[in-house]
C-alpha cells in the first residue's frame, strides 16, 4: 500500500511537468486532469489505510487537508490554462509544481 500511495503522489507533480513539456494547451490540460486523478487515488489510498488501521485520525485529517489544498491548486491551474496560452503559463506551472511537491512529498515516507 505504501508503494501505491508513493507512486500516485509522485504522479501528481510528474503529470504537471510532463503536460507542460508538450507545449500543447490541449495536452497540457489533459495531463493536469491526470494529475487530479492521481490525487484522487492518493486520497482513496489514505482512506483505505485509515480503515486498515495503518493511519490514525490525526494523520488522515492532516493528509486529506493537504490533498484538498493540492486539489484547489490544480483546479486553479486548470482554470488558468483555459484562459491563457501555454507559454505564458510556464512560470506559473513551476510555482504550482513547487506547491504540490511541498504539500505531498514530505508525507510520502510517513505513511505506513
């Protein structure tokens, strides 16, 4: 389970970066939606880990709060992409990557 959570969590910023590298607005949005799907997978795995008693209530609350923050960031990026051209979003993308990484990656090694 730990490996599955780690893979899904790493997939979130990885898909953001991969989408940005395509320089196609359509593909960029496609990869951002994949990031959102990976985040939903992380949230699901956290809930399963809680039900299996691998995580306590406090850990789950913290992780889901951070996942919610990442979800809001991703929604903002997706909405901004709908309004802007991809090249003008490059700087914004790297800011989002920093925020996503800082919210998810520190917890990858704390999940049992």
